[in-house]
């Protein structure tokens, strides 16, 4: 096992910058997940660690060793690709053994490694089959097995579940978690699916336009996003954002007025704001409550998604440009065209300044409304 340290890492193609000054410490034995929208640079970042992309600037260390100019085969890494990259003319045994044969590993050691990996992945009964005879999940297990037999210091995974159906993705997430627990290895995982990130990661790296926006444990990012982008990216469905104007701002809380005239109290440290400042109020769909209190807004339901245990109501408000999404219990009757008051718990609110930076949230106990 090994840690991975990136210092000022950049990647450019001519004048086009893909990665911009990446500083990142991936701890020994950590499961780190890179997330972000398409084109943010997450796969390029993974490929620079693998040595498949040349670093334009900065320094990369694996296990304390500078590897900027070290070939991929000598970095102590193994990579699993989105496309599986299996040899179609070889059976599974030979696919898993191929890299070891090239490295001239003794035959008995190759057999022991392949059989052990196959047993861990529950594919020992499939070793004589060709890739075309397997399901997507089985092919993915073979690709993982090929990485395991190399006994790498660092495992790299590039969107390994994106070709699988929903049910199989859930099952394979569980398999990845078990593998990490069993091997205690450093794992770096790229995905566009933030549900995968939230369920698998020790820490998540949120990327945008080649930059690191925030690094932290899944719940830390969910509860304390540093800016508007991270707040909108982490969480499903995404956070609601509503334009507002500051009425009163204190270190103990803030009051903001929405376009429809509603006054909403927020449990944030707004000491850096002033009355009249334009801000954006954030509240997650699962934190809105159907019901009237002194911190609520009136809406009209425009569309309903019933998922059984949960119902998502998409609501409009005369003073709010975007649709407001609310999550309620699945057995609550809600119809399109229905008036619905949505209560906004102050301790569940977020507030962002004109540059998109988050005001610090107050702890649930100890905050009070701005007077």
C-alpha cells in the first residue's frame, strides 16, 4: 500500500489547460473518489496518476517516490477501465494471468494468484469461459481480478460501473466496499454518479473545470459545502436555490426576503453580510416540510413523482424563478395543481453570497433567528 501526493499538478494540451494546480493528499489505505460533471478533468487526473497522461507541471509522489517520469508499469499501480479492456480471444484465466506472464512470474505463482483472486470475486467456476459468454458484472469482476493479481500499491478505477444496469450497480458497489475492507489498499475511484461517491468514499474530491473545489468526508460535503457548486452537486435530488435579499445579518443568524415577499430565517453566521446584499438561499428537498409555520413559503404543485416510499413534488412560487423540489412521505396524497405550504427549518438552510461562497452554518442547538 502507499499514499499518493499531488503538488501543483497541471495538465495542458497546448494552450488548453485541463488540470490547474491540483494539490491533493491521498492517504495510505484510503478510498478516495473523484466526482464532478463531464469535462471537469476527473478522468484526466486519474490517468496522470496512472502515468497514461504526462504531467505538464507539478509533482506526483506514490509511496514517497517522485514518479513524474516513471513508466506506468513501474509505478506500483493497477487500473480498471470503464470498458473492461478484456482480450476477447482469451479465456478468463488467461486474461487475469496475462500481465503476470509478461512479467515472467513463475507459473505456480501465477496459478496461485489467479485462483485466489477468482475465489475472492466468486468467478472461480467461470475461468474457462471467454468474455463474450459473460454478463457485464462478470466481465467487470474479471477486470478487477486482473488488477488484484498484480498486488499493486494503488488501485485506480475509471467509472467501472457506468456500463451496468441499476440493480447490478448497487450490487457491485457492495462488492467494491468489501474489496476495500479486505485488502486495506489505497483506492482511487472516478465516477460521475454522486450516489456511488457518497456510499463508497472515505473522502470525496469535487472537481470543476480542472480545479479542486472541496475535499472531505461524504457527510461533511453534504452538510457543509464550501460553495454553491458543491452544494448543488452533492445530494440527490439537488439542492433548491432561491434568489433572496438580506434583511438582517448577524453572527447568530440571518433573515432574507424572497421574491414573493416571504421572510425566511437562516441559521448561518452572516456577520460578513449586510442588509440589502443579494444572496441565494439553499434548502435540500428532503429538509422541506409540508405545513405552515413562521418560516414557510406558499407554492403550487406542478408535477408529482411517486416512487413508493418517497414522493417528490415539484412546486412553483410566484417570486421564485426555478422549480422548488420537495420530498415527502410516499403515502401522503399530493396532486398537480394543489396548493402546498413548505416549511423551511432554519437549521437546515444554506446561504451563499454573490460570489457563491457559503456562509458558515450554525449548530442546530444554540442558534436563534435574527430579530
